[in-house]
């Protein structure tokens, strides 16, 4: 049995389909790797970028004092600090031990 010669247009279509499958396969592999990396970051975290429980610094409350001035209450290592920021910089106003959040009556 002899194989019939394939016309150039059929061969071009076959090559185009092969290239398209190769491109979509590569895209699927890249997306799978990105997904695996995202799951790994969610599971193991990124060094220096803790998520919630291990944080030492948190902003408790903010209040606008004026157009360019803002008041912050910041909690760090069991202390609460009151800061005022302005375009010229920031100033520490007061520091006190942090109050534990308990039932309020």
C-alpha cells in the first residue's frame, strides 16, 4: 500500500494545529505553575511577609485632624503609640501600655 502525497495546504493545517496545541499546552503548564506557587505561598508564607497572627505592628485607629494632618493609634509589642503625621513628617505624641480587648459593660 502506497501512501498518497499530502497536499501542501493539508500539511500547513496540520502544522498550525500542532503549533496551536503546543502553545495552549505551554500556557496550561505556566498557569499550573503559577497556581502551585500561589498555593505554596498561601501555605508556607513569604519570609518577611507574615499574615495576621504573627504581626507585631498594627494600626488600631486613625482620625483626620485637618486637610494634611492625621492622627494614628499604633500598637506595637504591647504598647500603644499616638502619632500625628503631616507633610513635614511624623511626631510621637504619647505612648502607653496597650489595653487588652475584653468584655465592655
